[in-house]
C-alpha cells in the first residue's frame, strides 16, 4: 500500500511545460485543478503564452475552439472530471464543426489511484473520449512527454479534432523525501 | 423592435467584422439580409459568445461580434466574468433578448421573467453596457461600442412571438459554415492555410 507522503514532481512539471512550448502552444485556457498546478505556474510565468482563466471546462473548450479557428494554438488545462462536463462542446464544436484544440488533463482515477472519490473520473474520462472518437493518450513515462504532446498537437491540426493528453498520478507526483 | 429589425439593423452596419451567431432564427435572418463568409453560423446554445471571445483573442486586429440570445447566454453566464477579467478590446456582444425560447415554443427565459442580463453583464465587469429597444438606438449603440477599445455588451430588447417573415432554411450545414468562415479568414489575410501533410514531408534515401 502507498503510505508515504507525496509532493509535486517539479522536474516532470518542467519537462511537460517544455514539451508544451515545443508543441507551439501559445494560448492556455485553464480551470481550477490541483494536480497540474506546477505546470500551470510555469505557463503563467511565460510571457509568450497568453492565459485565460475560464469559469468551467465547457466554456474553456469553446474559447479554445474560437481561438484555434482564429489561428492561435490553444490548449485547455483541466482536471479529468472536465470531460464529463464537456461532452456537449466536444461533440458539437469538436465533432460537428470540426473545430480543434489540445486538451491536457490530470488523470485521477488512472493507474495507481488510491482515492476512491476519483472513481468517477476512472469511469468517465477515457470511456467518454473513446465513445466520442476523440484521440487521446496517457503519458506513462516522462521521457515520452515531448513526443506525445508534440504529436498530439499535430493530430489536432491535421485531423481537425480535439485531442486529449492525460497525466496520471505517477507523472505529476513523487514520494516526499 | 422586432427580432428581424434588430438583425437587419446590425447586418446593414457590418463592414469587415467577424460575426458569430448562436442557434435559431437569427441565422436565417442574417443569412437573408447579409450572407458573407465572415459569418460563422449556428453555434450551439451557450457557446457563441465563448467562441467569439476566443476568436477575438486570436485576431485582435479585427472587431468580433457575438450575436447571442438570452436563453443561450443564460446557459453560460460565466463567460461574462471571463470576458470582463481578460478583456478582448475588439469584442461586442449583441444580445437579442426576446425573453423567451423562440425555437422551443415561446415559453419564457429567466430574462422574460425579470432577470436583467444587461445588469448582470455590467455587474460582471463588462465596461460598456447598453440596453436599447428601437432600431435607431440599436444602431447608435452598435456604432458607439464598435468604436470603443474595450469589450461592449448591447441588450437589444426585441418583441416576443413568432416572426411574421418566413425565411428559407440555412443552405449551409455546420461543417460547411465553419470551413467557409475559415476560408474567409484566410482570404482576409487574418490566418494562414491549415497545416497539411505534403508528399515531400516523407522522404527516403535515394
């Protein structure tokens, strides 16, 4: 059983931030989220990236859709629970209108999740994305981050659909020393 | 002021603005008066103003108009706070407020029961908010707010009840509308062409 304390993995946050930059993201729309806080802090410090704090995931995705249509390279940063609140915008703007944007979310409820209260995210996040035929991938090893995030953005642009990159517990957290 | 008169008033004043339209009869009306590539039609309820805001952020050199409805805006009021706190200086929201869900059978929205959406926009922090009830006042407010360097919000109070004018269905589906709008942005020099894979992306040693 996991009984130790966990803290944010700052090194991995930096690697993921660098990968976001490499993918060309220049506009981030974010909503309240605990696990990706250190990534967000780096993004907010970057003067080349415009950031908007949306009031909810669906609103964030609609803003990203408009920004993408207008030539920005946007990314929505959110918790995995946000897929459940965004089916409408994903299906309408993403699938019907073929507007496209990158989504990055924590994946509470994924591999190694001890919090029972995250069971809904396990049950909804990946199944919803699969049901909607929205491409998605989970970063299981940090050395895959740059490749997966860069390729995900190319998929967004080439296939003209939203794509999601999921970040599980072992990527965002590490055991406290 | 009828709904159609309000749309006609806005349409006749459009020059090169980008227009994002919510669902419903507004689309048929705008299409009948002034169809253009720079109209993005039929964006679903609650989504038109957020899409317009994202577009305005991406293209700050061009004015962006959200033609929204009261029922639609009420589904996502949070966007007013987002716009107010991350201002897009080139965004004007024109709220066609008939106080009812026109496409669903004319029953009242919260606005029809007394909620003041202009008051909510103002309280959210939108700097320029106007309420108008005649085509003349709408034209005046539209011209005034287009000239501002901050976000604007016009609550255009329009009559409830079925429109007297019967218009043809929109001849574009959602996908055609989106791609046509994108092509319009390309032709205006506002965005580049979509990135596409080309044969010369794949090379092999001779």
